[in-house]
C-alpha cells in the first residue's frame, strides 16, 4: 500500500470479493476507491465475464478499467477444495467479504456465512442476490433488470399505454451495491461497540423498491396505481421535457411555488404566474396540460441555448440530456474532477469517471486500470504464508492462475 493509501478513509480495511459482473464488484469498487485493500477472486481461464462485456480493446472491456480499479486479482478455482481452503484463510483475516452468488452457492462450497463467521467472528459479509437470502423466491436467478421490474421501476418508464423501456444502465445492480456498502459501513460502526460482525442481506428488487417514493402509500391510502408519465413527473408540475426551435429538447423543473412564478413571467405568461389556482403544486397538477402547453409554445420559438440562458438568469432549474461527449467536454465535470485520465496495464490513456462522494480531508482515489487476470495471485499467496512448493503444485493442478506477463517474469 502506498503512502497516500495510508491516509485514505478506509486504509487498513481488508475486503474479499467473491462475485462477478456488476452488483458485488461495484460495491467493492467503492470501498477500494477509499483505500480498502480489495482482493478480487476470479476463476482461472476466463476470469470475471465483465472482462468481455460491451466495447473491448485488446480483448478487455473498457468498462473493466472502471469497475475493477484499485483491486488485486487472485485467480483461483472456487470449486476446488484447495481453492476453498485459500478463501477461508483470506476470510479469516478480512474485515468484509462481498458476494453476489445465488443463495446457497457459497454454502455448497463451505464458504457461507456460518462457516466464515465461525473462523472470523468479527467478519462482515455483504450478500447481494436477486431476491434475498430468504423468502419463496430466494432460489430464483435474478439480474438487475428483473429487480427493476419487480421493484416497480420498469412499469413507470416509457409512455403511458406503450411497452415499458429499461433504463440504459444496470441501475438495479448499482443501487444494490450502494445499499451493500451502506450496510457494510453501518456494520463496521456497530462492530466498534460489540466487536462482532454480521451479514447484510441485499436483494436487487428491494434496492429498486426502496426508491419508489410514494408508490405504496398512494395505492393503499388513495387506491391509486401510479402510471407511466413519459418525460413528465405526474403530480409534480411543471417538470417535463420541452421541444426547442433547433430540434433539441430542454428539461425544465419549475415545480417550486416561487420558481413557477419566475418561470411564467420569463416566458411572458404573467396570467399563469398570478392565477391563484396555480399558486401551489396541488393546483398546478390539476392543470398540468395547460401549463406544459404554455411552456412548450415558448420553447418551440427559441433555440435550446437561448432557452437555457433565459431560465438560468431567473433562477429556474433547467438543462438538457447529456451525451457522453457532452459530459467529457463539460467544464463543470472537469472542475469537480469527475473526469479523470488513467493509464491501463497496456499503457493506454483512458478517460474514466472520477470518485464520489467528495470527502474534504480523505478523498477517494482513481488509481490505474483494472488488473490482468491473476496479476496478484503470487503476491496474495505470499502474504498468506503459502510456500513456493505448495504454490507451484496448485498452479500445476489448475487451482490457481496468474497473468502471462507475471509468469514470464
């Protein structure tokens, strides 16, 4: 660990990742960004399937260099008894284990909560799965998109009466990772009092469901099933996307009472600004179509940049849908260090997202790109005190794997 790492918020924390793809690895990414020593277990041969997801360069996903930064790769066969024994050694020294296998998988390998916590009573274990560790659906396979559907989000996306659309990123997985990290930090805080660990049970569908705001009380209290709202936010007015003269769209959130008045005055509709029936959100929501029509008539007469400059001048929240190019070129992103440049293992200079949240005294780190498969296998085994002859035998039997460049050295 570098000198800089020693001052990080989570410096000294040992994390073991038993998972792949998105939810579990995203959680450990966050921990690693703030100084935790993350050891990622990958299967020999192929490694984490994310290595070959989406856009590849020299056989490795560009996504990999974000999802796996600040981690060490130990390539090990979890299905072998020798591999399982090494994981137990690592878990005995770890603070946190993060896993996102289907419930029962780790138990089958003798690596479940009961087994690992017996070895290490202070251990904290984050368990992320589609439906949780209990309940009638626990054994079903579950990916993020299914969690988004069951959690209520998918029904609300798209236009009313049309087929729902998915959010363009793996939101269910990422939300679950965030809840997993929150749970781990809560458990660490409690461990200061008790000295004991615990496990955190995170279900993908519940992580999405927790974001559903007033969905359930509105159904139970008013027998209202919330429906898709397209680009609007039904019941909160005005908040929508509006067409501009140049073919672009702007997003305008004028739903605060004073903001609404400034918006109406800015577009030359003082009659709507002064109408007492529209003074508060409940009244405006009853006339949402009328208000949206007035705003759209104004935006349609002007180019997007003109609309945004007018609204910024009067303090009305507004913007437009950013593409990747917009994000990279935006000066505010750069000023906030939210676009960083790293050097990958191949020497490639690559722009990646920065770290958040922003800590004033112990900020997170971007580091380099993701590790090669098995890049740190020997180093981790050396730290465990496993001798060279034993390591050699495990490599020969295929229990362990290391990167080709490390073998050459």
